[in-house]
């Protein structure tokens, strides 16, 4: 299953953790396919995409997800800075 298929079907914490690990493995195997292969560029692109995401969902004809827990996602990013 490719990353896009995994993203579309994941529902659990364990599946999300496995997805994040697959992203890391994909970066290690194919860095030339990543537009943003450094943490700095990746975080910059993430912020830009989140800001523009309502337009993305409009463009693909899907409703914007209203059930996103932004505080939890921010906590994941903060914890990753120091987690060993």
C-alpha cells in the first residue's frame, strides 16, 4: 500500500504511528523525490499547506474536516522535539 492509500484509510493511533514511520523510511529511501527533505523546509511547507488547506479540499470537491484536533497535533510536534 502506498503512502496516499495509507493516509486515506488510517483510523487508529497505531496506524498513524506506522504511517509516520513509513514517511521517514520513504525519505531515507527516496530523498530526491521529496520537495522538502530537511526539517526546516518540511515544517515550512507544513505550515503553508495547513494555511491553504481549505482551498485544497474545495479543489478536490470534499468538505473541510471539522473534527481535527489541532491542539493534539501541535502537542505531537512539540513532544517530538524532546522525545528520546
